[in-house]
C-alpha cells in the first residue's frame, strides 16, 4: 500500500519494510494514542499470511485498558525475573552475535527501558493459536504446524504496522505465567496457546535503518549442512 492508497502509510518499498522493521523498545511513543482503525488495517494485511491448510487458527488480543495493561506488564516482568532457562541447565545460547558487543549492550539498555514502561505503551497485543488440545504441541510435527500457522500472521502484522509508522517488538517473558495471563484475558487455556506479548505504539521518528547482521553467506547451505 502506498501514499496514493492510504495517507497513513510511509510509502516504503517491500525491501525497505523488510530490512527496517526493527524490534522497537526505547523509541516507542508512550504518549500518542494509536487508533483502533489503524491497528485493524494492519490486521487486515495479516489475514493474508499463509497458514497450515488455510485453517487461519490464530487470533490477536489487543489491550488498551490501563488497568489490564498494568497487570500484563507485572506478569511479563515476573517472567523475566525468572532468568534465562538456558543458564539453569548450564547451556550457552546459540548465537551468531557476541554478548560482549556494544550492540548487545544497547539491546539490554532498551530492554531495561521497556521493563520500566511496558504498562505505558498504548496497546499491548497477545497473539494466540487455536489448538484442539495442548497435546497437539508434544510432537515436532504439531509444533511446526501450529507455530507455522500463527508466526507468519504476526510478522505480517509487524510489517504492516511499520508501514503505518507503528513500532513493535517480540517478547515472551510472560509465558512463564501463561495460565495467569489467560485468566486475565479470558482465554480458554486448554484450546489456545499464547506465543508472545507485543507492544504496539507510534515510533519516535520513522528513520529506521538495516541493523548489523552476520554475512548472508553464513546462513546459506547447499545440498547438506
């Protein structure tokens, strides 16, 4: 969608949207309300995402009620306080980046900012996938089918949000308290699985650039590992 079809879009090319959709934390505008109509536009784009067998078994719960957001933020912080599950098992995190880098220090700083201000973000989104039963996720096949049905829709929403001047990021801290979040949001726990908690806000400025990444050749394999 370009400026000619909607005055609310930035008019970025597909490659620009794909390479400048950042995990936005510190540059979320906490003071500017986000119209529900704008979010609905992004959801309309997300409905075109592919899903397994075209079942479209995902839903997005958007929350703009201040009291509910405050409780959601508390659950998220409580989950983060539990620490890194890799460390509990003496494992290192697989990564192409260095946790000693300046970029990682910036990420930690921006995460700290979100830790203080998550409840102030205008809208919080919890994407969920519908399942017949949670036993569906006990096999790799079941996980791949269900995550593959919801994650493209979430990413499409994030890309559509970026084109409309909105920032998002993917967080999962609250999943340690998924039952409590389900109770708060009225979700049927046995037949819905939460996959993230995503803040949604206008960004402070829209001049996002491609981020530092490992060389693309490092990700490419031909015929075998």
